[in-house]
C-alpha cells in the first residue's frame, strides 16, 4: 500500500463512484478500480459495497476512510515541511565566528538574513580558534 492507493480510495469514497473519482484524479477508471480492489485484497476486507455505478462505504470502509484522511493529512504536512526545509524557509543554522570578525561584521549580515528567512533559527558560536571544533 502506498499513499496513492489511499488517495484513490478516498476520492472514490468522496465521489461515491469510480468513474467520477477517475475524472477528478485524471486517471482511467480501470486503474482506480484495480487499485482499490488490490487495496481490499491486501487488507483482506471489503471497503466498498458496489451497486452498479454507485459505491458506498462498508463499516470497515468508514474506519479505513477516517484513518486514510489522517494519513493523507500527515503526508501533506510532511511534504510541506520538507519543502520548507529544502527551500530554506525553515531550519537551523550554526555559525562559528572568531571574536574580532563576529562583533563588527556579522550583525548586519545576520539581520538581513533573518529578514529574508524568518523561520530559520541562527546559533552563533564566538570563540577563539583553539576552542572551536568542527561537528
């Protein structure tokens, strides 16, 4: 099972139709049908009652639907946080500075950086060269 299987199932449940879900997701109806059937076989339980072109959630389908919504929400959140991190929108920056340079040169640069990237935290270490150790 992967996230796409959950998303296909969720859309079928929302639309109450494989055909309508396929249209919304821009994929073929047989692809969605096979995916949901494969999901049911993997779980060993029927998630949807099929009535012609209309479908309804079974009791197990209702439970699975609620959990799949939570998983999808967590996946979107994870993707968003990773995107923020990769695009330098969030994160943590550690900078080691020698005492002479740190006091005169870096305050303006760090201030500008913080304006550009407010979600990035900065940790400065100001010490002599003999005490600094790379991490």
